[in-house]
């Protein structure tokens, strides 16, 4: 168990170091691009909201300014999964590799491994933390200090 935690910590640090150590130039044209190349070029990934790691050690993150959600498999370049509506605030991934993004507007968006984003639940308040247990129950901590427990049955159907 300790070894697995150490491996995850090393992977997360390697991911962050690889992204933070790359070119620090603005995207071409000065705008906010939504591509893996723009992710790498962003100055220290400004606006990154959290990090989540799935059972295959794929790392997920979202960019606050663009709504872009990226995945990075071990030894691979970042891949754009989706661009969501709203401003990402938190991110989590379940054991089925579905990515959940909580937005500042209080929405929870699910991104299936082979599909686009879909809003599945409205918290009505901004989440500040989010995690998913092994049974797929989502826990969201809100800025008001409440922890909300959402069973899979509360979600809109998967796409």
C-alpha cells in the first residue's frame, strides 16, 4: 500500500515537473487556446484546477480560463478530453475512468471515456472539493461548508 502511494506521488510530481518545466510562451495569437500544445505552452499551467489520477495512472486536470479538460497517460503527451461550459473548480475520476468536473456555477459535469461532457447534477453552490468512492458515490464539499453525498442514481443517465 505504501509503495502504491509512493508511485502515485512520484507520477503526480513527474507530471507536474514535465508540464511546468516546458516552454513558457503564450499561445500563438495571444488568445486562450484549447489544445494540448497550448496546455504545454501555458506559463506553469496558470488556472489549473486540481489533479485526479485513475486506476491506470492517467492524470486528469482542467484549465479554469478555457474550460478544457485534459488527460495524460503515463509516458504520453496531454490529450484534450473535452471543453466544458462554465468555469472548472474541482476534478475527480471514478474507477470506470469517467471524469467529473465541478464548476464555479455549481454544476457537475461528467465526461465519459469515449464521449463528450454532460451536466449530471446541479449543486446550486460552488464545490471546493470532490471525490468518488469505490462504489461510485460522489462526495462534493461546498464553499458553504457542506459535504454533499450523491449516489449514482441521483445522476442523469450516462451518454
